[in-house]
C-alpha cells in the first residue's frame, strides 16, 4: 500500500470515480459490476437487485467472489464505505471505482422510465 500512496498523482483522481450513466453503460456491456458495501440490515431494507452485496468489513474474506476482469464500482449511500472498499480493492489488485453521488445518484439515474436502461443480468 505504501507504493500505491507514494505513486499517487492528481491525474489519478478522475480514474477513481465514475458517474451513474457511465456505470450503466459499462454494466450493460458486462465490463463493470456494482459492489454494495452496506451492512445486511441496510440492504434488507433497500436492496439493489443487480449489486453484489459484500459488507465492507467482510471484503478480506470474500475477495474470491469478485471478478478481476471487470471494473468494480463500489457504492453506499454517502460514499464513506464505498471509498474505503475501493481503496482496499485497488490495493489488492482490482480495478475499482466509487460511484459519484453514491446509491442516491444511481437511483436518480434509474428513476421512473429510466430503469429500462439497465440490463439486469
């Protein structure tokens, strides 16, 4: 992780986040997946059918459930856990990003008739 921190530049910032529309496009092309880093009590109340639910504190034990050939877009409502999950995954060799605006931005992009724009697989 020291190397990752030392090699950080301002040019890396845009690579760490993705907008909802860009995520939807990559997801539909099977190039990205959504990782919901919330706790089970949260996802039980408000789940995202097409997300892989792995609570942030379970990531170390569940890395084998994640693909190395896709961008992993980490989400939570406020982006705190998503940012920590993204950095942990990047440290472990995954290509990971956080979703700008978190789950609320994604739900806004899919509200109403826009939900048809994502191909749930």
